[in-house]
């Protein structure tokens, strides 16, 4: 049986996490937050003092990662455990994000994570959130979304997320961090962030979460995926 898959790619802070979780809940489908895999690998590398450019060690670590995910209703995003420890908050730090972005440059680490990502495609369907879901990991997906928003809007959203968690950072610093990560994600040699040729681009700058979800669900229904 062909598993229906909706891929949602785009830069950090465009709202992919919230939108994908909402979609997966509405459809009762599985959810893959592939960025979390890169973040977990980054945190594991940091814990084990492995350099972010040590390709051979990262490849081994990626294949052996001891991780667990759980989607908890009413809670933003997915909870994650690394080697038995709840690291849901730890992997969200800017440090881990930057390390994940550097690890994402290593072809060996990326290919070691491929099989783990594809294993999420199970009945009744999958919503896959990432940077290369539609261009590399699930090229056959019948609906590919490229979700974007302005840098300023993404920085504002990140700022609010941090405040909600009792953390803080200045807006200008967040703008710079987002620009640096975009630059690394979009200009890397392997699986750079870009819309798949057959992707539908949605700019969420002026849209609510509900509006974005509805547009995606309407498109899926139109294509006979649901
Ligand atoms: O979406 P995120 O911020 O959690 O992703 C963390 C990093 O992982 C990001 O800088 C790019 C990388 N990543 C990737 O290269 N490919 C993916 N499919 C998902 C994330």
C-alpha cells in the first residue's frame, strides 16, 4: 500500500513544527520532525565530545542513536528522549541548533539518518517536517509544501516562544542567528534548503496557523490524498 505523505519544508521559524503537529493530529497521521533528529545527533555529539565535523564518528553515532519521541496533545512540538533522558528543552537551545546546522553539512551523517526518517512512513499516513523532505527523503510524496515567512516575522515568533519558556534573547540577535542558519541551510552542498520543483509555496508571514493548515488540507483534499 502506498502511504500518503505530506512534506513540509522551509526555513527555521516559519511555523512548520506547529503546523505539522496540527495537521498530524487532524488527520490522525504519524509525524516526523526531522530537525529533531539533527538536533538529537548534535546534542549527543556535544555530550560525547565529538566534533561537529568528525564525519566518521557522526556516521556511527547517527546509526546508533538511542532516541524516543512522543507527541503530547496540547503541548507544542514533540517530546524527545536521548539515552533515556528527557531532552525536549535542551535540544531547542540556539547552541544545539547551530551545532545541528553544522552537522547537517556532513553527507555521511545525512545519509545515516535517511533510513531512520523513511521508517516514519507508516499507515495511515505521514506528515514530514524538515528541510529536504520533498527534495530528498520523500521525493514521491503526493503533496509537498514549502512554508516560508519573512526573517523579521520568524525572529518575532522565536522571541515569543523563548519568552513563553521563561528564556529571552534580543530581537536583533535572533534576526542575526536566523539569517546565519538560513545561509548555512540554503547554501550547503548537500540537500540545500530549497522548494521541490513540484512544491506549493505558502508564505505564512501574514497568515494564522489555522489558515495555513486549512490551505494545506484543502490542497490535499483537492489532490485526492485524504
Ligand atoms: O528545523 P530545526 O531548526 O529543528 O533544524 C535543525 C537543523 O537541522 C537545521 O539547521 C537544519 C538541519 N536540518 C536538515 O538539514 N534537514 C532536515 N530535514 C531537518 C533539519
